[in-house]
C-alpha cells in the first residue's frame, strides 16, 4: 500500500467515511502520490481545536460550513462531532439554519454591493431573519458563524458587517480569524470528500 493510500484511509477514517471511498479528486491525489494529502489531513484535524474557540464552537463552525457547501459526509461527521462536544439539537439546527439564511443574504447583499445602485438599497429586502434576533447559540456566536459562511460565499459587504458587529460585541480578532480559518479548511476538505 502506498503512503498516499494510507493517508487517504486515515483521512477518511477521521471523518467516519469508509476507507475504500474515493472521489475523482481523491483518486487523482492518490495516483499522483501528492504530498498535499498529508497537509489536507493535518489541516482538517486542526479544525477541531482552537485556543480561542471551544471544541463545541469548532464543531458547529465546521457543521455550518459543511451544510453551506452541501457536503453530506462532512455534515454527518460534524453533526456527530458537535453532539459529542455537547451541542444540543437546537444548536445543531441553528447551525443548519444559519447556513441557509446566509446563502440568501450573501447572494442578496453581494448583488447590492456589485451593482452599487442607490435604488437597490432603498427597496426593502423582504428576507425574514428571525433566527438572528434571539439565537440559541447566542448573538456573538451566531455572528461568528454568519461571518464564516459569508467569507466562504465571498460576500464582502456581509463579511464587513458581521466582523464589525463582532468587534462591537467584544469578540477578539483571534476568535474571528480562527472561525474563518476553520471554514476555509472545511471547504478545502470538501473539495476532495463530498
């Protein structure tokens, strides 16, 4: 067995996926004996810990990102991991809701930002956002999940708005940075495990 195959099996096992599972991307990395596989495995494991976020928060950030990216294997994994870290069904549901809500918001506000027409800022959005009003995960953490999803979805206006809200709530820049780092690494893993 090649080193690449061993690393892929370890990576898959770490996210509770059958070690025989392969996507085209994984097969290409395996055949190419890519050194990137080791980085990918280490990067994913680094999403599970942070000096600035609890393990439950890391799990919920991973979950909302996996859901945002429509990644079934990673959604299952991060759901189980969040449960193991003490996340309630309501908190897990809120991570799912955050991904869905931010999908609409990111498209809508990115459109407003891209067009830069004053008229579009005057027309009511008519997007219900009750989930943001009293989140079960708390206002600060919901903003953190919203920022991470917005960064993945590339909405500059949303990223700036959520980052500003977080700073005003007293969130440290290290906490913000780690949330986005986790979202980026879950997204990268989802390019080869989906």
